[in-house]
C-alpha cells in the first residue's frame, strides 16, 4: 500500500493551501489553491503572495503588507484567523475568502507560515438571499400589521353600518349598476349628498368584485392634514421629514390587490391631485424620502358630495383626474326620493340601537312610519339612524317616542304638487303596491298579525293582507331572516 505523503494529502485537500517564507514568498501551492485563484503553482512559487493576490481591500483601498495578518503569523508566532477578506485571482477579480495563517517553526526559529483558505462566495450568496428573504418577510409582516391595525379601526364603522336595505326603484337601479361594474376593474365615482351611504355602495362593489379576498382600504380625504397627504397615500421612509420616526406603508400599498375607497375626493388639494393621477395612470409610486419605485395593483372607488364638474369649471379640480375617476358614475339617491325604503331602514336601525343599548325594543307603529315618511331627511340615512337611536334612548315604554325635528325646506328638490304628479299606469300601480307590501314585510321581519305586525303597519285586516300577499306570490316566511 502506497504511503500517504504530504504531497498526496495536499493534493486531495478541498481547501486552498500554500506556504510562505519570512520574505512572504510562496514555497508551495496545492491544486485547490491553483483552482480557486487561477494561478499555476509555478507562477506563484518564489513570488510575493501579498503583492500577487492580497494587495487591495474589497473596497479598492490599498492593503499595506505591514497590516497583513498572514505576515503577522511569522512575526508574532500567533495563529491568525480572518473570516472575511478578499484574495484577487489572476483575472483581477476579487474572491471573498476566509483563511487561517499558522506560523511554521524550525526549532525555536519562525521560518514562515502556512495559509489555509476557502472561497466563501457561495456562502455569502446564501446569506444574502437569506437576508433578502428575511427583509421581505419583515416587509410582509409590517404590511400585515398595518392592514390589521387599519381593519381594527374599521370594525367600529362596520358594526355600525348596514346593508343596502330597501326595494325602491332607485335602489334597484343602483343594485343593477353595481352588478354591472363590480366584476370589472373600472374606476367608479359615487356622487350624492352626505349621509346617503356612499361607503356602503363602495363596499357592495368591492364585495361583488374579484378583489373581495383583499382589503377595501378607506381614506377620508377631508380628514387628512394637507402636509400629510403624500405620506398617507404613498407612505414614507424613516427620517423622510420631521416626525417620521419609523417607516410607514401608505394606503395605496395597503390596498395592493384590493380596492382603495377615496371618500370626499373633492377635498384633495389641487397641487397634489397630479401626483394621485400619476399613480392611477401608471400604478407605480415612490414613498416619501425614497427613490425606489414600487408597483401597485389598485382599483379605485371615489365618492364626493360636491359637484365635481362644477369644481373642474372653476379650476378647483383637475379635469384629467375627474375623467380618470369618472369611468363609471353612480348616484347615491337621497332618502326623500325613496320613502318606501324608510320602514325597513327604521326597523333595522331601531333593532340595532336597542341591541347596542341593551334596551327592550319598542313598537314601530304605522303612525310612526308615516311620520318618518313625511319628513324630508336633509341628513339622509345617517340622520334617520341617529334619530332612531335617540328614540330608543328616550322611549321607556312599549311604544316608540319620536322627536322629529322641524322639517327644513329642500330648495334644490321641491316635492311635486298633486296637480303636477305623473299619472301611473295599472302596471306601475301594481308594482308600487307590491313594493309597499315588501317594505312592510321587511320592516316587520315577516310578522303579519299582532302588535308590530305588517297588518298593523298597513292598517289592514290580517286576512286581507294575506289575500294580497297570495295575489303577488309573496311568502312572509322568506322575510323572517332578512334585514
């Protein structure tokens, strides 16, 4: 059996190994060192190794030989281990290495050193990928934390909200519009008076869209200080401005893959509308204080109680932004134009208020409904909700006590006189009667007879009501689980 000579051992080693004398000249070089460095052993032996392959730091600064840990081994007699430096290969390219320089002695005399090194390029790349992955995880974690914090803020709003309750013709038209636009990615502009439920329409569009598994992020443009608009929309990096003590993800990034609802979009300052338009057009943004461009995929639903066309003509709103938002307009109808929906809404709000206040629910009589329907509701559905909650607080008995405000004049939309009302056809009269029956069933949750029943609400005998329901094919049981 052939003996294991030093030459065989050096040749089989996977790490680069070379020896130097006290002058710093190479005395031997193993094959692994030749492979890593690209130098042949014959080209290295009797040459100064520091000048050959250890002459500069990784950043390009000259590396003085007096500072070299390899040389230090045969000067101080200590083993020197360096975890991260570079050797330069024959092509002048840096190779990240870790190495150990061990002094060699001849008796008590230091005669040189042995250097064992390995190429750590693969390890550094793995570490870089790991750091990048951890950074991405941290960014995702931060985004989820921001989304969670935002959604927690919305819980109170959602708990106080309601579905699109009612069966009036204006509301049915809105339902049809939502069914048409929801599956698309088209931008939607919802116009209407305050309190008409524009956010509910936005939620209905989002819930029926292909983005329903991602969040609907709401921005109240009227509540954002002017100097914080960019940060709120696009986010910022730490130190971007005074008070930016940490990184912030903007609402556009939070809504990535989902829907961004811009409430009161007419309140955005004119000089910032151009930046919003750019993001809508390019689906790209930069955080405040950062030059990195980020891609976003966001569907925008905007809402306003202003006449944006008038704002455009007055130079207070950009025309190009208006057209970008107004791809599919929807009008949120005021409550006075759909009085047949009031019974169902009133019953729903009264039930919610009593449940929240832990109060017994009083009876909502026909007289109460008629009183509610006579009022023009300048504050719309929000005003109705507040009035019913107030009534639930002050009603101590079984009957509801309503404190109706003085009816204001609605100058911009006068109610027609009887002489000017359009005459209904037989079919329209039948549809109107059917809608009224449905509204009564919704308000009473399918209850026909007794206190608080639909018969009492309509001032009909229960038997008469049942006959009319049969004529229209309406089943009271269907409405027992409906709001």
